[in-house]
C-alpha cells in the first residue's frame, strides 16, 4: 500500500508554533487570577477557624464573665500544621491577642506563604464577630 502524501492534511510547523504562542499567552493571563483565587480559598480556612474559636470563647464568656486567654482552655483544638507534621492539614495558627472582661481579639496567621512574596496572611476577629484581614497574601 502506497501513501499519497498530497492527500494527507496536516499542520505545518509555523501553525503549531502559533498555537503554542497563543496557548502560552492565555496561560500567562490566567495564572495570576488562579493564584489570587487560590489564596482566597485558602484564607476561608482561617475565617472558619476564627468563627469556631469565637463560638467557644462566647460560651466561656457566658460561664465565667470574661474571655479566656487560652484557646486550649475553651476547647479549641489546633489541627496539625502543614509545616509541623507530614500529615498536617492546617495552614493557619490561631492565637489570642487580647482577652479580658470586655474585649476579645483572636488572630489566624498563615504558616505558608501562598504566593511567595514573603508575607503571611493574617486575619483577626473580635468579640462582636467583626473579621478583617490584617495582612493580605
């Protein structure tokens, strides 16, 4: 059986290079958007942990008339961090900044630099449930 090369339809090298260039440009445009979306998704972990800690602190406040300085004492269990254990899943470490009879401030600081810029994302919640991002990553 003999092939007739004039009947075979194929792409030329130039056409393939043009396709590669177009795909590279599209990927370069999409990457920053993907990274920022990925950071937003990961920061939702911090917001969830802060809300859970606030619920426990409010229950403690209802019993003792003040907020507790120790998250362990209110029953909050910090999951293993991804930097501490190979099986760790948590990317944020929680800490109580201020706890007294009237005020509460809890922070969640990332242990991973999500976008490689040297800054670690930090979130804070107060006794009223007001949450803000102190350091954006």
